[in-house]
C-alpha cells in the first residue's frame, strides 16, 4: 500500500525488525508495536499517563513537539534518555518513512 511507511524497531535484545506501518488509520507508534506483538504494554491506552510505551528515537526524523503531559510522564519514568519519547504520542505519518526506534527496558 502507498499509505504504508517502513519503520525499524530494535527490540530489547538488540535485534532489528523492519515493519510496515499504515499511515491512513490513525495509529501511533505504541499501537504499531502492539500490532506486531512487541512487548509494549501501553497500560494507559495512549493517554500519556504511564511510560510503558517509552521508546528511544534512533533516527533524525521530524516528530511532533513533546507536550506537557508527555514531558511530565517521562520526568517520572525509568531509563529515560535524551531521545526518549512515549510511543503513544507519535502518530504514524508519511514523514516517518525510515524511522528507527529502540524499545526502552521494561520498568522494574
């Protein structure tokens, strides 16, 4: 489909998986990871109220600006890095072709 983009997801063991992501159904990175059975919980259902969908952005892509609720949640999360984002806050768009993300470790 021409509405799909390729996104590389690096799992917690360091293995790279390139998946096709639809840009025409309103999905986000968290939902994409769950659709491909990656161990991303998304406990709050995408409301930026938990950090169980935290990912590291490994490529240089234009992303939506981080909103206050996402920033606040990341300030309380484990394993936060400078390139941390909540997957639920990144909608899948054509601009994300070639995006590379790495799953953050699970919270303890």
